[in-house]
């Protein structure tokens, strides 16, 4: 099928490449001319494992092309909207980019009217599909579908090719059939429903995952007080098939471009309907206070951080991505600097984004180099390059052998044997 993908960020680029790999003829559109230029050369503007190679292949095959102007895709049967829906000042989802894209689609449709589906893949509040359908009511033959995205940064391409589920919200069976045709051959359970249900499934999923994380983070605080081990507790819990092992990992808190903004957007959506989602409110509260709680654990060992050198290992919000949006590292660095510490940081990919915000700190070429002369090292993102270190050598190079593991990912027995004082999140 002929498909246009509007917005070629993390979701749009992955969607465009995966659809092209699945045999569709795809046109990627982005307002950002420098991004489009890079993409045309086969250079992915974002870091995602496997994406560069896949992008080059579909460009070479002629299955994917990029433009800044949507009229280049005027004969597309399906228009995917994958633009950002960031947090507005009041916490609601800012739909400015989305509504801009809808207005562009309206104009292009009038140039080349035909049967087509406008698919909202961006995460949007319940009712947005309805609103978009209203905006396009004058465009004969146009249906509006909601098809939320569940990919995880760091494994985005695999997730797009082998999704956990395909959720399609439509208001007519013809559009449902066309969407089924688009995803023909993709093995995944389908949820075919109305647009509002599809929209809420996305927010509810992210809110629930955030809840699991905050639950474990709060439990980790208790575990620290009790001297129990949260990693063992999580394993014991996760073996219960009603619970499952995913998202039970305590740490420095969640970040990224989705959970923070989607949880507040869901709270705001509920508030508009006079519903207070009190659990979700607490989930956000726990997450907001987790970095400070984590630094308290460091300060129990190093009460005065003034003049102390701290190694911060890992800057992106999770490994295998270059995304630093709402990354816990940003809060931690800010707090450390406020307390008078000097920071040496390492990340295999995320330095360029962070260095714009914190030009005053030192960025190193390796995790081991960041630890040289440090009074403590903290693990913020569990990149392999930050986890697998020569601990004996690191021990020799540090001013004080203190490791504070914000992801419970360092081999705690091994580092203790190497002589370190090790503190995890909720570890005995
Ligand atoms: N990043 C994720 O892991 C993820 C996962 C699931 C869902 N989502 C949702 O998907 C949406 C996109 O997220 P993202 O992380 O890919 O965003 P992003 O910021 O990486 O990319 C958005 C892109 O859209 C472009 N754009 C904006 N307006 C445009 C327009 N009118 N025409 C053409 N291009 C336009 C921007 O230039 C940018 O390149 C959001 O709603 C997000 O919540 C994201």
C-alpha cells in the first residue's frame, strides 16, 4: 500500500522503515529539513540498534523516500501521524504539531481526493480522534483511525516488526479492513475497537508500567530500612504468573519522553471529567522524589559533597538509546552540582545532548576514566559499557571506593570482593 508517515522521530522513522520492510511504498515527511537531508543519505538522526542498516536497505530498494513537503505524498492511501505530543504548561498533551499535520493532510486531500485513512499513531488524549474526524469532515472518503504505538526505545525496530499487539480504533468496518490489510503478515494479537478505547489503552498501559516502577521504588525504600534485598524480592514476586517479572526493577526513577508526560496527561484528562486518579498521582510523586532519595543514600556515606568528585555513569534515560528527555541523570547532576560536587560523566551516546545543559561538567571517553580520582561513582543508566568494568583497576584509580548503583546492575558480590563499599537501591 502507499503510505505517508508524518513526523520522522523515534516513532515515525521506525514506523516508516518497518512498513517499508513489510513491502509497503512509504514516504516519510518531516518539517525539519536537516533531518530529512540526513535521512535521504541513509543516516538515522536517532540512535536505535539496527535502524541505520534497515534504513539504508529500504532506501536502496526504493521502498522509502523522505521529503519536507506533504504534497509529495498526495497519492498515499494511508497517512500516519507520528508527530510529538509534548507536555503543555498545564500538563495536558500539546496537540499543536498534531493539529498542524491534520491541517496539512486536509490541504493535500483537496489536491488529490481519494479514499484514505488518517491514522493517529502519536499518543493523544481520548477524544482527539473524534476532533480530527471533525476537522476532516469535509474531506470526502477520509476515515480517521487510532493506532497507538507501544515500541520501546532501545528495541524500537524489533518492537515495530514484532509488536506485542496491534490496537486499531476505527468507526467503520471498511477502515478496519484496510488497517488489517496494512498489517497483513505481522504476527500479533489484534484489538479492533473504537477510537476512544484505543486512545485510552495507550495511556493506561504507560500509566500501569509507571505504577509498577514507582511501587517497586517505594518498596525499595522500605527494603533499605529493613535490610532486605529488593532484587530477590522482585524475583520472588515476578515468578507469580499473575504478576510477571517485567517492570519490577527498583532504580533512580523512570524518565524518557513518554511516562512522565503521559502520566500527567492522563491525570489532566481525568480531572477534566472530575475524576481524581489518586494512585497515578502518587506514582508521579514517588518518581519525582526518587532521585533525591537516591542521593540521600550517597550522602549517608559522603555527608558533605562540597569539593567531592562524583562519577556519573550513564546519561540517557535508558540504555541503547540517545534519548535524554526527562532522563534521571539530569536531575541527579543538577542536585550534585547544587551540593558543591564536581561531576565527571560518561555515556556512550548521550553526551552531546547533556553537555548543552551542563557545559560545566567533564565528559570522559570511558566509564573507567570518569571514576579516576572520584570519591564515589553512581550508576544511572545500565549501559554495558558502564556495567562491565575491570573493578580491580577502577578500585585502584578512585579516591574513595564508594559505588552507588542506581540500577542494581553492578555485580555486587564482585565489587565487594574488589574492596568497594557498595550501595544499591533497596539492596541488603
Ligand atoms: N518515543 C517513544 O518511545 C514513543 C513510544 C510510543 C509512542 N510515542 C508517541 O509518539 C509520538 C512521537 O514521539 P517521538 O518520540 O517519535 O517524537 P519525536 O519528537 O522524536 O519526533 C517528532 C517528529 O515530528 C516532526 N514534526 C512535527 N510536526 C510536524 C508536521 N506538521 N509535519 C511533519 N513533521 C512534523 C518533528 O520535526 C519531529 O522530527 C508522541 O506522541 C509520543 O508520545 C513515543
